[in-house]
C-alpha cells in the first residue's frame, strides 16, 4: 500500500485511522497541531506531528476575524490543499465550516470537496447529539469523521462567549452521552475543547475511539493546539490552555519539536493549562 512512499524514502509509514486507534490502545499520546499553509505543514510534519488539522481557526489567525463564523468551504479547501502538499507522514483533517453541514446531503457534498479537492483524510464537525444523523450519513459513505464537543467556536454567539463547557453535572452528562452516541454513529475521533480534566478523562475512558483534547486536561489520548499559539504569533490574551513553546527556542521547528516532545512525555498540559 505504501510502495510509492517507501520509494520516496519514508522511514515511517503515514499515519492513518488505524494508527491513531493503535496509539490509543498502546497509551502513546497523539500529538496534533493546526496548519494553514505548505511551509508550516513541512515543519509540523518534520517535527513528528501525528495529526494536522486545517482548522476554521484560520478565520481568526489568518483572516483576522473575531470568530470562525465567516469561514467558507472554499477557504478550508484552499488551505487544506496547500497543507496537503507539505505533509508526508501526518494525518490530515479538514474542518467543516459554519453551516456547511446543516443537513446530511450538504455535509456529504462538502466532505467530498474537503477530501477530493483539499486532500483531507478526515473531516471535523462541531456539535453534539444534533449531529448524529449527519455523522451516520457520512460514515455510511466511508467519510472519516472527527466530532468536536465541548466549546464549539462556531456556536460562540449561542453559547455567549468562549467559555469552559460541561462544568455542571447535567451538561457533563449530556456531553458524555453525546460522545458515546457520536462514536456509535461512526465518528472515528472525538475532540474535546475547554472542558474540566475529570470530564476529559471520563469521556476518554468510556470511548474506544481516540479522544483529542484542547484545554481538556492531561488524561485524554492526544493534544492539539493552534500552531500560532505554540509559536507565540497570536497577540493579546490567549486561552489558559495555551503554552508558548517559542520562548525557549530560536527556530519555529525547534519550538514545534518541543511541543511534540512535551505532549509525548506528558509534560504538556501542566496543571496551569487545565480546568478542574
Ligand atoms: O479550528 C481549529 O483550529 C480547531 C482547534 C482549536 C481544535 O477546531
């Protein structure tokens, strides 16, 4: 299967869904980052990132919007295509933007664009139990899916700001149930954003699929951060879970390598990056 890549001198085969599941099984942390262009894609890949997300955070860090809401499918396809050209080993996931998966057929059509035009191997969508039908529809068509729970930035106007989610018992139970139902519907990864450590751990322990966290504590199967936060490019106030890895390094590659190492040896996230 990997003949072409072996011929190109690949020391390690590319990461795929099975690799990610095996990593969960073996307790090896999955190191993930966002990327938006080919040059950074080359760096994050060379540093050993397992999974790269072309996040709709591009609306904020690339386009300068206050939220991810204005991002379009064309925007993500454009950036995903560029990132795909820079990757050799990492698994590429593309974000489905706001209102690009409002019904199953629209979700399928836009996922196909992400994969065929953007080179993505999986799509990510935000939402809880309301997305079950969509995830089932995509899974039935063999589209790999990452379901994003917890703080869902596309719903920022409904949630009333970028806040920690699942702090009260009722909301935590709702999120646990949603995670299980999304997995059962066919989701291959669950991503948790801004939830208390205990909830991250409970959901990780209850699922067979990998659980990737961003501000979800240390007890999940992997971590993801926005690349520009890792590299200290983001100006102004950053979320509590962000750690600046550039501060102690001279090049972006070294900073990214330090992030990967910290995820793999469990030194990131530390208690100051977590919500309890
Ligand atoms: O858009 C994005 O970059 C994301 C990550 C923050 C997980 O969804």
